[in-house]
């Protein structure tokens, strides 16, 4: 079994990419969105964290979280969120996609096994990743303008004055954060 190296830092801020198993376009389904919202709220009650930026796309999501000053364990938070959503969304499970490995690990077909994380190291790094998150629906061709995608913190950023309503990043070629997408 692989031993993944993760950067754990108390009060750290992290960018995450979480993907649906087999890139199934289930994340924007109403039942999934509701379950995800509930799972996040429930997890935050037990293990607080702030969501600084977010975008939910049909087959993956990106977000930036900041952990509390006395905590560095984002992995347990993702495990709780994924487990809770899986319980609430059993109707989205696909028996046809089950593999021997998934049976052995008692996994469902909602989530890719792992997630990708990057520790945010500066304000510029944060701004770059927030721009990437908010531009992602345009990048993938779901909408022509960032403001047209409803499953994003872009609208909160506009209300707070960080972006104009008609924001569209002019530095698209610089918004490639990782090749795994």
C-alpha cells in the first residue's frame, strides 16, 4: 500500500481537489448537494474548519479550507464528509462499477479513493488558487461566464467586493494548478 506524504500544519490553509469515482457526473445532483452540505455542517460541528473558497462541478470539486490553530488533520475531515455523504446517497451507488478492491475496502462508487491537496503558502498563492476555483466552470465549458455557475463561492466573493460581478480571469493560461484534472 502506498504511503502518501501530506503536509500537515496547524492552522494551515489548503487547496483540495476531490473527484467522483470514475468521473461520474453526480456531484451536482440535488441529493448529493444536500448530503454534502449536511455532511460538511456536521463535520464542522465536531471538527471546525473554515471554507474560504469552493466550486462544485458535476464530477469533481475544488476548495480552500483553513484549519483551527490547534489542528492539522484535514484527512479525518474528508473521511467523515465522504462517509456521511455515502450513507445519505446510497441511491447513487453503482453496483456495476464495483471492483474487487472496492469490495475488499468496503468502498462505494461515489468517490475517488484519495484527494489532492496543496498547502497554501502566501497571499498570492491563495489568490491564484481562489481564481482557479472560481474560473473552473468556464475552463470545463459548463458556462461562458463565471457568474453563471451557481455552485461556487464566487457569488460570496462578489458580495464581499473581492471580484466584480463580470469578473473573468484574463490569465487563463496561468490558472493551471495541477495536471491531474
